[in-house]
C-alpha cells in the first residue's frame, strides 16, 4: 500500500481578497506525480507555496509525511523544487551541485574526493551516465534537469515540486526525464507538476488536480482531459469566455498572403550553415530551434536586437540598411521577448501611456531597448506622465499579455516577432495570444514565433520551420 505524503481535509487559507483556498481536500501518495492546473489566482500557486513551506499556515488539517503543525523550516526540509533558475550557479561541477549543500564548504583534496564519490554513487544508483566532474554550464538542457533530480533524491525529500517549462528539451527528453522521475519516486516521494507547458504537464503527470477561484473543481487521470477546449470548460468562467470570444470576433478582413513582406538572408547557424527566411503578409510562421542559444540568436537577428552586417534585410522587396533596433521599429518591425512579464512595460506609467508608446515619435525604438534603465528613465521623463495612481504594477500575467499585444496592435505593425510567447501562460493566456495573433494576421501583419517545441502552435501556424 502506498504511503501518504500529503493530506489535506477541508483546508482553508485566506491570503488576500482575490487569492485564497476554500475547502481543499487532497491526498498525494508516494510514487504519484500530480499536475496542478489552473489560471492565475486560481489557488494552485498558493497551495504550491504552502507545500514548499513558503507560506505559514496554522491548520491541523494539513499533513506532510504523516505530521501536522510543522513550521516552515521543517516543511522546507521535506521538499525540493526543480526550476530553471536553479542552474544560475553554472560554474559548479555536477558533484559540487549535488552534494555541496549537504556537506558544507569543501576544503582539501580528501573532502573533494569524498564529494565526487558521493555524487557518483547517487547517479549510478539511478542508472544515469553523467560525468560528475563536468561543469553545470557544459551539460545539455536534459542533463541539467536530471542532475537537479539527483540533487533532490540525495536530500531524501518527500515532495518534488517541478516548476519548469523544460526549455531546450525535446518531447523525447521530457519522456526520458519522466522515466527517471518514476525511479526516484519509488523511494517514497510524490511529485507536483506546476508548469505553464501543457506538453510538460501531460508527460510528467499521472493525474490532474484542477483549480478555479480557490477551489478544486476536478480530480482526474490525465487522459480524462480530451483537449484544450475540454480543459477550458473547467478553468474559464463565463465572463472570461465571453472576453475571448469578443477578441475572436474582432476581425479586420483577411489580407493577401501572396507577397513576400520581410526577408533576412545569410543567417549563419551552427556548423556554418547559411539560411534565408522569407515571410509573407498575413502569415504565421513558427521557427523551432531546440538549442537555447541558437533560438535566442535567431530571434535577435530577426527583431534587430542584434545586428549582423553579413546578413541582408529586405522589407517589401527593398534592401534595408538597418543600423540598430530603432530602424526596425520605425519601419514597423516590432517584437516581444517577455510575453506576460513586466520587462517590456513601463511599470510606473499608466495603462494608457503604455498603450500610447508606439505612437510617440522616437519612443517605440527606445522602448524596445527595455533592459537599459537609463532608457526607461528617459522615456518616463519624455512622456511626462502625471497620473501615477493608475499603473500596471499590480496587473496579472494575462493583463500584461493584453497590454503588450494591444499596444502593438494599435501601432499596426508590418512584422511581429514573438519569443517563446506561451512560456508563462495559463490556458486563458494561451487563448488570448492565439486570438491576438489572428487579429494581427487579419491586418496583414507577418507574425513570426520563435520557440523550442511545437506545443500550442500547430493549429495557428501556416508554416513551421525546424532548425536542426
């Protein structure tokens, strides 16, 4: 009989007026991998924080590993979270990454040898082939996740929380990770999957728990959910559904797709392969590149965030000598690299001023250089925003998506380039982006999506280009 790792019975938490948990009854068993699904503020992220020990609760109805009334520090020792930000310490060796936390600072040859031996034993027990002397930065994307899994295994935790989109990993990579995850969970652990990626959630989960407005509305085997539309029935309220339908109805007439609108020639890929991209009016093209660095470089070249003088850029059949991103934006080639995030929005400005940014002379190009603080300050001064009471700091991911895409829709661009647009999205966010993409293509805009996997884009892409 499987042991209980987490048990909640009629569990209630009021975090704020909009974020709460009501009547949560849940049991996670050893060896089970449960996918949490829900929109922003549905309650799933709050429950994850509670399970991770990041939010204090005083409730006798919450048990972990058979114990209740544990304080945060006790809970945190029982949980390990796998997330992409873990690999920021990429100059460590695999052995250091796995064992350093458990063994303290490493001094001297003897302790170093012991560290390497311990890490090798953990890896061998899970039947993995990873060099413990290799540095994290030199691992493949799959190997990084596997090493993180070994680290959780070495700490003898009871719960693995996986919050990762597995960027740079193929479907086969994720399936292999699931195989190793199953081996780890046999040791008496449960896994909670909280990923924005439907593909990752489906592969890694055995069952789904679906949240809506602070309540669990469905518990089911993952195969019970037939498709995205079926899932939306549980997640979307009637008002949310109506908002999406309004977007879908907002058409501007189909544009002709026979003319090449935008071309970039002579992009040199890995292995010195040269490639040319041609994009048509009103067309959606997805470029799939599994290698993270290659994917980012393609996006930067297409959007003007990096200029390579060896490439040839053509807009509406004319050669363009663009010198920086300013020229791209002035010619209505715009892009978004942080869909749903805040890095491309001016947080101290009102929603209205954020929407007006493309209409102001010189501002679109500068706004796109969002990583430079001095430029942001310059923009705030130039717009001379007086209304500080209505800003976007408290907006949700979906609000940010609408704001960013509506801004560029008002600007009526010729080309829109999106980098991993669905990576932070819940199911409603995915629907919003797809609806806006239709709006852009109806204007005649060429929409270019650069991402790792085919997830979410099969039904909206006119062409899919795979970069080996």
